[in-house]
């Protein structure tokens, strides 16, 4: 089997994003750079139709409105009818009760392929004591343990990101150690990542494989971009360039991943 990055670039899957106002443009440009085809569609009147032709649907609650929650549920259910993967990015869950409630409703009403958040967001969704500062979360529990706890509660594969990333599918887990601190200085680094994971899920139904490939690719691309600049503004541009010119061979040479299990 070829590398999933090559499969994304060959297939150019349509990725339907219902996302926040802060990161919309960056997410679209990032998906183009990776080789996918982004579309942003939010209206209640059209989301079911758009989701029905997409390769993956991304639900991101970063700048939520009441109407947007309805649209997300409709889009998610439409994707479910076609077996299309759906990713939830619970931005700022735990920071306000509206966000936590919306995330819970989506998890309950939509069959999700994966939830991707920072430690604070995943802890808040799972009822683990935590502190959330705006959209940036802090949680003390080890990511591996937190991912397992969240999976056990929701029965949905979990990705938790930060300096180290983890993915847990209920049976197997992988830690990914690539990435760069400059990613924390660019808004939307997490949101774009959720959409990129969606692009990989569009070409690979095995969630563990798709997430591992997307996360290692993304982290290696960031490391290469950081070799070109140490400034956040330039890094944003260099990162987009790197998402475009990082090859599957470069990812394989530079990825740092390690599996973990139930014990
Ligand atoms: P937060 O709001 O906590 O920043 P987020 O939604 O932006 O969360 P991150 O956890 O920042 O998501 O993850 C986005 C990307 O940034 C991931 O690829 C992750 O590996 C990377 N990343 C985050 N922090 C660091 C860090 N300190 N060092 C290296 N990579 C990092
Ligand atoms: N405020 C609401 S959504 C958003 C901010 C700053 C973007 C969050 O993006 P990310 O990818 O979680 O850093
Ligand atoms: Mg971040
Ligand atoms: Mg985020």
C-alpha cells in the first residue's frame, strides 16, 4: 500500500468544513497545500447536500452559534447516511457551558469517526477536572490515559495534541513526537490539523492509520518550516509551503512515533 499522503494528493478529496470565523481562510489554504479540496458551507438549507458529496465532514465549534449547532447535526447525519467520515474539533469545550453542551449533543447525535482536541478540551468533554483558558486547555492527566478515558466514555477514537500527540482507537494507540512550538503561535494550527486528519480519513477508513499518517506528516512539515524562519508571521507562510512540498519519503525519514497498548 502506498503512503496515505500520496493517496490524498491523488484523490484530492472534497473536505466539507463547518468551522470557525478565525481559521476559515487558513484551513482552506492548508487543505489546498496538502492536496485536498476544501469547501466551507454553513447554511442549514445546504449542509446536508454538501456533506452528501464530501469525502469527509469537519465539525469545529470555535465560534459557535445556536443555528450552527443545528447545521452541524444535519451535516453529520447526512454524512453518516453515506458512511462518510466525520471529525469533531471541540474548540474551547469546557471554557463555556454552551461549547461543552454543543460538543456533547454532536457526539450523541452524530456517529463520529474521530474527536481531535487539546488535553483541556478532551478532559472537559470527559468530565475530568481541568482548567481551560479561552480556547487553550491545560490538563494534568497523561495524554494516553486521557485518550483511553475519553474513548471509554464516548466510544469514539480520540486524538489529543500538544508537544506530543496521541491517537487511541479503543484497542491500539500511537504517540507522535513531531511538531514545533511555533505551531502554538499561529491561530488555527489545531483546527487545520483536524481538517487534515479528515482528508486522510477520506482515503483510509482505518482511523489509527489515517490519524498516525496525518499527525506525523503535519509535525514533520512544521519542523521543516521552522528551519526556514523563527518568526510566527513567516512561519505561517512557510508552514503552508511545507504542507505543499513535504513528500511521503520525507515523512518516513523524519517521523518519530511509538505505539502503546491497553496496559
Ligand atoms: P491549543 O489551543 O491548546 O493550542 P490546538 O487546537 O491549537 O490546541 P494543538 O495541541 O496546539 O491544537 O495542536 C496543533 C499542532 O501543534 C499539533 O500538530 C501539535 O503536535 C502541535 N504542537 C502544539 N504544541 C506544540 C509544542 N509545544 N511543540 C511541538 N508541537 C506542538
Ligand atoms: N477563538 C475562537 S476559535 C479560535 C480562537 C482563537 C481559533 C482556535 O484555533 P486553534 O487551532 O484551536 O488554535
Ligand atoms: Mg495550538
Ligand atoms: Mg483548537
